């Protein structure tokens, strides 16, 4: 974990899980910017947890979250498939 990273708190995890539930209920109509912010938060939390935990499994999960974020950023920067 970087020296300036704060440990993940129970409150952060609770808020993240509440947002997960809310966004799951939103379904496919979720705002792309809100989805990106959620995935950024997910990647940050999991990276910080991996820094605290230090196991290979935690690092692998954090890496997968960062890769998901990178893919989403790339996808959102591309023009729509219909050319609009």
C-alpha cells in the first residue's frame, strides 16, 4: 500500500455495499459517469485492502478491478458503435 494510502474503514465498505445494492437495482439505465465513479471507488478500495492484507489473492482481485476500470475508461472514450 502506498505510504499515503489510508486503511479501509468499515464505514467505507458499508457505504460501498449500499451503493452496490442501489446501482444493481438501477439496472441498465445507470448513468455512465456514475458507473465510472463507482468502478473507480471499487478499484481504490480493493487496492487499499490488498495493501493491508498483502495476500496474493487480494492483490489479484485488486489488479482485476484496476483492469476493469482501465477497460471502462477506454470504452467510454470511444465513439458509439453506430457512429453517432
